[in-house]
C-alpha cells in the first residue's frame, strides 16, 4: 500500500526525503488556479519524483448541486464543465482518484429530503465519474461525521448513492477519523471491499497524526485493510500539532506498518 499526505506541492521536498509515495492535493484549488499559477505549481511537481495520485476538496464553495424545484440540468452542465478543467489538470499531476467529500456543498438544502438528495447527488456522481473515467481516474464518495455534514455519514449510505450513480468510475473510500466518529466498526469494513479504493487516516480522538503509543490502533486498521485489497493508498489527513513538519516526521515511521498490506 502506498502512503501519502494531504498537502500542497510546496511540501514535496520534505515528503520525498522522508520516503512518502505521493501527495494528496486539493481538487477545487487546482481547478481554480490561473494558467500561470497552474504552470508554476506544476513546475514544483516536475522537480519531484512524487506525484499527486489523489485529490480531495472536490467542490468549490459556490457551486450548486441540487435543485429543490427539480430542474437540476443547468447545475449538471456547470458541474461537467468544472470537472473537465479539474480532471484535465489532476490527471496531468498523476491523479488516480478524487475524493468527493465537500460536506457543506453536498449538505441537504432547505426544502429537500434525504431521498431527494440521493437521486440528485447520484446524478452529480454520474457526471463526475463519467468525466473522471475520460481522464483515467475514479471518484469516491466520502462519508463524513454527523457533526460536520448533514448528508452521507456511513459506508452503507455511501454505498447506496454510489450504486445509484450506475457508473464504474464512482467508487467508495473510508476516512478512519470520520468512521470512528460515526461509531462504525472495523470488522464491517470488508463488507464493502469490492468498492473501496482509497483511505484517509487521523487519530480518532483529536484528529492529529499518529504518535508513539498508537501502534495497537494502527494494527487494527491494518488488519481491516488487509481484507480490502482494492484500497491502494492511505493518506494522512490530519490536524497538525504543533506543526506539520514535526507531525509528519513523527508519523512517518509509524505509517510504515501499512507497507505490509
């Protein structure tokens, strides 16, 4: 299994020196760069042996996904155009998977039910999956904790709406911080092994990076991941305390356990 960090390309020299395998960049940030900015950031990537194999932060804050009046077509056209630009850039950075979390954007709007959001979000996922596939990538639905998002909290909920999209490039992922916050059990993870392709890790209590003393917790995650062979990467997505450099240096030897998957 490959080990990465959710970080910008300015972190590449440190991550490369510590033996990480990739970075996980922000999709909406990359899509929103001017052409000059995009070329500048791409130069940082080209100077490194690492690539941005994964992306998160999929949707920008102002984009509309749902139509309470039922007329979702204009939004889907905007989403497709946005995806075309974003995936073209993400693929050029070595992208393989894009995580669709974006809890605020995908939250259930006033006047809509959960079931109605399922139907409309599935259409959004189909558009994203279709464009992603054209660039050799897949998208994953990220369940988020209940205190951070009003919609899609668990793997069963993620599995249902991903299936409704009816597209092979729409997959699933697990963020272990959110997984624990929602009281899901590691023993249930293999139920979705055929659809899970990506993972995030942070400590369940404080969302920090792992530190010495977390070995038993990491071993439990490792045991679950061994039963999910399609998960090819695990990214540290953490609150960095006291700072990102120190947190990354401390976490790196502990994350080596996942090389055994």
